[in-house]
C-alpha cells in the first residue's frame, strides 16, 4: 500500500542517499589529496561542496532551455489547438496546479513529457504521433499522467538528483584522463598524487554507478504514482492502459535514435523495443489459438511471462521506466477496485 505521503518520503530518502554518495566522493577525494599535497581539508571540502552546489544550480536553471532545444518544441499559440489547451487547463485545475505551457514536438512516435524548474514554469509537451495514433480518451489519460508528475513535483526533484551522476561521471572521466595524459609528467616524486588521482577516479565511477541506479529507481517509482493519479483523475484506468500499450508498440517500431530525454517521457523507447522484441521472438509460444495473431488475452499472458523472467527483472534495474505490463496490471487493479466503489480520490495511490 502507498500514499502521496509515502511518495514524498521516498523522494526525500532517495535524495539523501544520492547526495550522500556525492558527499562520500567529496570526502574521499579531499582526504586523498590532503594526504598527497598537504591541501588543508578545511579549505578543500567546503570548496568541493560549493562547486557541486553551483553545478546543481546551473543544471536546474539551464535544463528547461536544453530540453526545449533538444526536443525542437513548438509552443502552441492561443487557439491553435483548442481541445488540447482546454483539456490541459481542466486537468491542471483539477490537480490544483498552475496550467503548464503546452507544446508539440514534430515527432511521429507517440510520446509525451513534462519539464520545468517549478510547477509555475513548467511545459507539457506531446509528440505529433501521440495526437495522431491515440484517441481523445487515451490522450486525456496521458495528459493526466503528466499533470500527475507536476502535482508530485517530479520535474524539480528529478532535475536536481540527476545532477549527481553527471558530477560523478565528469570527475571520474577528468581524473582518469589526467592519469593517462598528464600523470606521467609527475611520476618523479609524484607517486602519492598519482595514487590519489587513480583512487578518486575509481571512487567517482562507483558513485556514478550507485547514484545512477538510485535515480533510475526513483524514476520508475514516480511513473507508478503518475499512472495511479491519471487513473483517478480521469476515472478511466483502461484509457491509460490502452494508451500505454499503443505507446509501447509505436516506440518499438520507431526508427529514431533513443533521445537523451528518455527519462522525461511517459514511455521509454529502449524499454519498449526490448519488451516488444522479446514478445515477438516467442510469438509462436504465446499464440495459443495458432491463428498468427496475438489477441488481447494472449498479449497479456505474453507480457506477464516476460515481466516475471529473471532477465527482465535485471534489465529493469537499469531502466528509467517500469515494464509496460507492470503498469497495465496496476491500472487493471485500480479499475477492479473502482468497480466495487471501495476506493475514493483520497486513496488514489493505495494500490501502488
């Protein structure tokens, strides 16, 4: 069982863990360099923390511009798509969050995402493919999912925590390159410094790996909560389940390269391609009536088997999104509870 309070606690604990790994990196690096160069810790530790905070602030400030440029957003003018604008406005009012700016991405694949520094400065972007391949109920469910991210403050949290793996990667890469290209000049009498550089690089790579896993875990968790919010905001879990299935299939056949924005999207192209390809590779096994086509029941059984495999579970650890099947199962459980009338809006996240 879960609740919105649990999501907030999950975010808080994950942020503490992620920034804890960054502090470990700072502590190890400054201690090693203090031993190798006599650099005082009282000066190096505050400086390293200050520079890390500056980087996080820069990422938080600049990321919306970078995302808008990378996605080639077209911001809608008033009246350009009245249905889309009015639907977003109604969902934002229902969620009691400021209405985000609405943009369209010139991309034929079905997808959507929301981003921004704060709720009030956010943008909700939809791909042209989403509007073309999904019906209005399904698009509404996707929009509610994205509004759910705003309601949960996901954009700001994910932007901040994702800076830590980047910092660790940059430190590891920089120090490793210095070891190979600059360290040789300091071999005479510089063994301590070289050792400090190598050990710092190793620590940085370890911090990168651990913090990245934590960021991906948080990303997967927030998708479940946004799905649950959409189900209750629209009172139609089946619409989002249908939308997710279409999105997964559409992304699996897309020939576009996987974008660096994949963690922002409602569907991850990499995960979708893997799920669909695994199912199609075993199509004969799942085609129970041997008619050459997987109907809804056969597809559900196929996804259930794939999602329960050890290989899928391992892959999911390195994914920004849960498997589609797990998300669909959550939505079907919510729909079943809705039909009994035993869940109210206050219990929106109970089944996560």
